[in-house]
């Protein structure tokens, strides 16, 4: 999820009027709960830097001193995700190999923050003819790089984000890949949060390619593009110069993952240090949907691509002749044409409705004597390190917004901070083929999240539940395709390795 990417194509001069008139077509808008309770006596605060989905970042967590929250250690545990090596800040039941064999899908006291699926992102100018709107699946890099781009160094590190219904790139990434200025149209989109809004630009159709951090040499930081996969003729949104605001994150969303089988291995982690930042992530590999070499895991959580009826990934063209038209010939180096109908919106999954995303088919929640059973409005969000419940679920479980068990400080698109309550619920169960996935004493954050189906979600299944698992996100759900699925395999104790050292 990018930070509440609620998008409409607009001109800056009449942004307000058009925003009211045009339909929302972009990523789910997360409405932060307006809880402003300050840390009381006996509470303490810790600085963190977590992805909260929707482009938000959690910058701090507050909790009672006598009950520290379970966190993954950024120093000691981030590079190794086995149960023995994770650092907990309060006593959790010990888990042995024998216990794991007895119930390999049971998680006791998951941390608040999960792993981050960082990927390498590269851009080319590959597009189709005017008014050919659908994206093409590309199993290797195709097209020319923008003028001045070195493909080995001018790439961006972003998120593999199933919670984003459109692809997003930050301003810094747009400058590095030379999307600015030649591939930008006059169309704009609004990125909104409860603390304010910023404006992002919509690009011309282009080629977008991704791979895991294994494609980056950890010493030279050069990118090997030989295994990258992606799509072409896709319009994305790019942040404008943020000034004093935080830059938008780069997030590659469901319009990509719907076409591929993505393997996320928490037993093999990689670390890349670039531009003063450290990126640690599971090893991520993309396979074609029908690739017989793609692995399979025996425990399968069925997913749905909703709203139903998605047919293809495409953008909506600008119908004002000449608006934003640019000389594509200058970009492609010959043989181009002037674009009279540039995208008015980023590419999303189009069908009976737009904005289709991956939903978990059924979730059961328990807290004390209260239960919320067979809930089907939970979204699977690989871009969120935290798990979220909405107000309906909180009411069903009798979670009191005035009496949180911990609080998180969420930074929005304008840099302002909102305090959001958190709780420990007794259990979350997700039915699966094979063994059911079960988590006990689960930390959750209370947020109301707009759903692509209208109204709000019941919640978000975040990556803190799966730090002890290898995952396969199997795309699908478009017309005549098989449904998507999430496959899981427990990482055995002491099995985690540093994939930087794996040849």
C-alpha cells in the first residue's frame, strides 16, 4: 500500500473541483484512528522505522514499562529470522524443533514488526502505440533505457507491495531513473492522508522491471538485470519534489504481482547498503505463472482478487487532444510519435471495478470471550510490517480505543504524526489447505482502511505474522485465471542463512 494513494487525474489549477468530481481509482486510503492519548506515567517510548503500508512509516512505539512489546531486533535479529535468533523484548513461550513438528503452522507471540520485502526496480521506455492501453507481461528486460541512464547503477530500491493497487515511485527515484522530465505527463494524482495531501505526477507508459536484492552486488552495488521480470506499457505515479515533506516510497503493487509467482525466502536474507541506508530483506525471486521450476509449499491459504471481475492491467487515457503531448521520438531515439492521449491515471487492474487487490478468504479472531469469525474483508499486504484491525473488528472484540495496550506514532505524507492504539488479541486463525495458520497473542494496530469494494476493510494481514515462514505469493484472479494463493513453509530453527554469501 502507498501512503493512502487516492488518485484522480487533475490539473493543478482546478485540483479541488476535479477531485470532488472524478472517481477514486488508486490505492486503498487508510484513515488513521484519531487517538491522541499521550504516554502516561509508567510508559516509555522507543524510536523505530517501520513500514505501515499505504506509504506510512511508524516512527515510534510507546508501551508500559512493565510489559515491553515483542520487537524484532534491528541489530541482532534482522538478518536472521530463525526462532532461536529472533530477539523478543518480553518472555514468550519457548519453541523447540519438536514443538514445531507438532504444529508447524502455529506462531506464539509474533513481533509487532515483520520483515520488509525490498526489491530492485528498473525502468525502460518500452510502450505500445497510441491508445493501446493494456500492459504487456515481460519475462525479461525489454526496451531502451531513458537517455543518460546506466542500468547497472540507475536503479531504485523499493517495496514488493501487494497492498498497492498502482505502482508508485518517489521523486528521488524518478530523478535517478530519468523519469523526470521526459516521461512525465501533465496529469496528476492526489496522495491523501488525514494530516493533509500531496500531489504526484502520472507518467507516460513505460517498462517496469523488478528482482530481489540478490540481483545487486553487495560490494559494487551494480545491478544484474539478467533475471528481472516485469511489464511494459504501464503508467505509474511519481512523487513531485517533496520539499519539506517526506518523499513517497517506491512500491510495486498488485498490477505486477497478479501476473507472477513470487517466492519470499525468510531462511535466506540479504543486506544492501546504499545511499546511507541499510536494506535487509528476504531473498525474493519471481517466476512466470506457469513455470514448472517454481517451488510449491503444502500449506495453502486461498486468496481472492477483489473486487471480482478484473480483466487486465491498463491506464485511462486523457481525452483532451494534445494535453500533455510530448515528443516520444526524442525519448526513444527515433521512430516515435507525439502522444496526444497520455495517461490520465496510473495503470490499475480494470474490470467490473478497478483497484483489485489480494484478499484473505477467511479470518477468525478471538480475544477473551469475544470472537469475530469467518471475516472475509482482510487484505494481504506484503508492504505492511504490522497487522491491522478496523473498527468493526475492534468493536466485536471489545477493544477500547481509550485503553490501548501500546501506541504507535505514524508519519503521514506531510510528515505529521498521528498516535494510533495497539492491542494484543488472543488468537488469529486463517483456514488453509493442509494445516491452518494459527497465531497466538498477536499485536495489532487499530486503523480504518478504505476498501476497493467500498466502505472499509476488516483489517490487513501484515508480514509480522510470517517472519518464521517462507512464502509463495501465487498471482492470479484475472478473468479465466486460477485464483491467487499464499503458500507457507515453516523455517526450521537455525536454518536461516545470509544469502549474500550464497552463490
